[in-house]
């Protein structure tokens, strides 16, 4: 008689947490690698985004066809194809390009932190949509976001900006891009799955940008190191963390993954300071702490709402 070994449920949860933590860290570190490609190897945001989207999109679609061919193609026979095209152009291309442009005009740490103001915009959107005021926790998160942004953008000095106006513009645009990217495809993801929607979205966004920036017009200084950094952005900044995140959902709830999402801006800040020697003073760290506090508060709010619905 075979002996059945039962694995405690908590070990599966720990595995899920490790997966999503690794994914968030890879996403954060990849932003710093992008900054290195811009600063040391003359890569441009346009070329890096178009090739990243096209390569990643093709790989995900091929994977989708190999695993669920019928479902991968079926979306193009429905009305959802319009929403998919909007997601690809406005959502994926929008959030990727604005984020990379923010890095180009500032640094990976600042760009990532500004992008993570997106969840606050989502709070305002749903408050307006449902005609109700934010909850107490959401008001605290909004206050944290404002305080954090003040320290990050001004360095604690009302009379000056510690980043350029272009960096501020692209950073805030990236936050709006993240908010749209998060809200718009919810029904698409529920109906068609992440591989199909994100794969086609990347491919559509890449094709859209290719009209303005043909991927065959190669830019940048190509050396052994720059090739390694470029492949890191494609693999460890896009595909691998995305697959790790999807795998984590087999072990923990989606709401729980957001509790660890602050690992992305934190890893981006730490790596940028240590590796690229980005000047990040005490005021900027205060701002970063408040913004990461915003992420945690909204994650806790989401967890409470999910628990209430289950009960």
C-alpha cells in the first residue's frame, strides 16, 4: 500500500510568496538594467520598447498556440478584438513607453516609484464610477502617496524640483498608464486568460510602435555586456517574471500577490543606488517609504474586500 505524503498547505503558500517576490524583484531590477542600457550603451526607449514587445509577444503567442491553440485564435472572431487592440496600443504600449521614457529622463528608482502612484488613480476612478467616497484606508493611502510624491519630486524643498519636468511628466503619465493597464483588460483576462491577452497585447503594441520605430533600425552600442543586459530585459524583465507570477496564482490568491508588490520599487531603488550610484538622499528614501506604504495599504484594503466577499 502506497503511503500518501501530505504537504502542509502553508508550504505551498510560502512557495507562492517566493514566486511572486522573485517576479517583482526581477521587474524592479530590469528597470535599472534599462537605465544602464540608456546611459552607457546609447539605447533609446523607442527601440527597446518595440523590440521587447514584439519578441515577448511572439514568444507568449507561440506558447499559447502550443498549449491552447483554439482559445488563442478564437478571440479574433469575437467583439472582444476591439478591446484587445485598445489594450495593446493604449495599455501595454502606453505603460511600457511612458515608463521607459521616465527612466530615460530620470532613473529607474524614481520612474518605478512614480509609476506606483497608479493604484491611487484607480481608487479615484472607482470612487467616481460608483459615486462613493474612498474608505478610511484609501484616504490614508492617498495621503501617503501625496507625501511620498512631495519628498520624491522636491527632495523636501517646496521651491525646487529634484527631477526634471520631463521626468515628472513621463512618470505621472506612467502612473496613468499603469492604472489603465490594470483596469481596462479585467473582463478580457477573465474570459480569455493572461497568456492570450498579454501575448496579443504585446504583439499589437509592438506592431503599433514599429510604424514609428522600425525594429530593424538597430540602435545602441553592442558589446558582450550590452547583449547580456538586453537579453536580461527581455527574459528576466518580461517573460520569466510573468510566468512566475502566473505560477504563483496556483498557490496563493491574486489579492495576496499585491501584498508583495512593493518589492518592485524597493528592488529598483536599492539596485539603482548600489550598482549605478544614483543619488538618492534621505528625503528621497522618505518619499519611497511613503509610496511603498501606499502600495501596502491598498493591498490590505483589497485583501479585506476579498475576504468580505468570500464570507
